[in-house]
C-alpha cells in the first residue's frame, strides 16, 4: 500500500479510532514500540545506542570469540533499526563506527579471517566515515577511526592498506 492510499484510509478514522490503531500497532510491533518509546522519551538516546552496540558486539564477541557469529547482516540490521528511530547524527555515527571497530578488534586479537570478512568490515568502515564526514563529525570520531587502522595493521588480504587508505582520505595528515 502506498503512503497516499494509507493516508486516505487513515483520514476516514476519527481521533479515538486512530489512537486505538496506533496502540494496536504498538502492542503488535516491537519496532513501533521502540520508536514510540524513543519518540516520547528522547533523553535515553545513549542508553538506546548502548543496546544496539551490544547487538553488534554479540556478533563480534571479542571477549569470547568462540561465541561470536561474525554475521555482518545481523549487525547491519541493528544499525538500520537504530537509524529508523531517528536518533541524533552523533549517536548514529557512534553505532555505525562500532561495527567496523568490533570487527577490526576481533581480527587483531585472534588472527586472520576470510577475505569476505575483511571486505564487509572495510565497506562498513568506509560507510561510517562517509556518514561522519557528511555530518561534520570527523574530529569527534578521529581516535576511534584511527584505532581501526591500528587494529587492521597486522591483517591480510590487503585489509590493512584498504582501511588505512580510507582513513587518510578523511583524515589527511
């Protein structure tokens, strides 16, 4: 259903019916519930970012790598879900950069991973820095971006060079 068609149907409802409809959506859809919780109380943004960072960390479990699944799709979904809450650019940048940070830290501590792993980490690092640049937040995230370069330095498949190249694209010395 298109937005105009939905708008047309919703305009037929009175205020009480709309409220009931929204409450029903709230009860049945966890994404809607989280959206309205944040919408009504945006002061918990850091706590909310922490929740999504935990989801990412679970995929790249540095503390216990045997329990890590390294599923970039799950971590990217966490970022997408967080983005849909319409949080601040700073919080979104924080969560976006956390994915490549976790992946780089994992490989630095526990050895080489597959080329596909490195490609995904690189693509997420690049996307995070592109977003951070567009939001004029580069200085705020410089140290974390630089730490990714350090963690990537012993890695294979050209990963270290790729991460370093992206870093210097946004942070020329």
